[in-house]
């Protein structure tokens, strides 16, 4: 089954913002093999071991999904993760974390001192929000035109700048995806998605920090009432 880069890009964005299920590297596709020139140009430049370098990291994300402001903090450590986001429509904060030890996802409500537990097997191969650069470039299971692949400096960071395009959602225009991927971390420092020339998603990642982090971040605090689903 062929996967579309535009769907993957939006899926990646929504995973970070909403669920944080830590399986992004399982879904991120690659640039089409139908453009061999772009493939040849990148073969000697991509660091295929980049996703093996960092297994514990933190970052902050801000952006906009259409008219909705996005803001969040993200911790990843092995298969554990923690995501704190703000819903700007309701003004409420949300905390979600996954515990490999408990094999469960928790929706934590600190103001009510409660948490909802959702049993879930860990994704032992997950690298959280890190993009699998080797698959992104060399796997040929995705449609769309590979427009650019450049090594540039963005905000003082060495990045892979990638542009791809294909038919828009209504098939009448163009969907353009732009990624600025950190060469050091494999994280998309900046993402822009355009549908028929309109910016529909934008995000930036800042304040990247390497772990390890306190294991308590991925555990239910003492005294919190846990409810199961």
C-alpha cells in the first residue's frame, strides 16, 4: 500500500500535538523512487545512523494548525514519553505520558488529582518524534514529487531541507510540504504544509535537551486516583 507524504506530514503533526503515541518513525514515509536524480544526490549526504544517537531527549514545540495555536513540551526516553500541551480553545492544559513499566498510557488531570489508564503495549522500536532519515530518502513507497534536498544552516543548526509536492486534497491544486530536519537529532526543527498555496500547518521545535530524565516524569504521582478504561 502506497502512502502519501502529505498525509504522513499531517499525521506526524497531529501525533505530536494530540496523542504522542511515540510511533512516528513507524509512519514516516520517504521520497519517491520515481525521482532517481534526487535520490543519487542525497545518497552520500544522509547520516543513516542519526536515529541511533539520541534515545533520551526533550523539546518544546509551538505552531499553528489552520487557525488553532499549538504549544507543547515533549519528553522521550526509550519507549517512555510525556507530553504537556495547552488547548488554546478551552484554555486547559493536558498531560499525557506512557509508562513502559506499566504498559499503559495515562491521561493525567492534575487539577482533579486523577489519571485515566489505558493499557497499551510499548513500541520498543519507537524513537518518538525523530524522523527516520534513511527511510525518508531511500524508501520508494510514497507518491509525490521530490523537489529539493539540501544541506543548509537554519538558526545556527545544520539541517536537511526537504521540499515535496503532490496533488492537493481536492486533487485540483498542489500540496507542498517543507521540512527542516536537524542533522544532529533527526527532529523536524521547522515544518510547513501548504494546501493549494494556503498554509495549513506550521510548527517549530526549540530548546532541545538530551537526557536522561527523572523516571518520575513517566509515572503516576503518589496519591493520584487512577481510573481504568
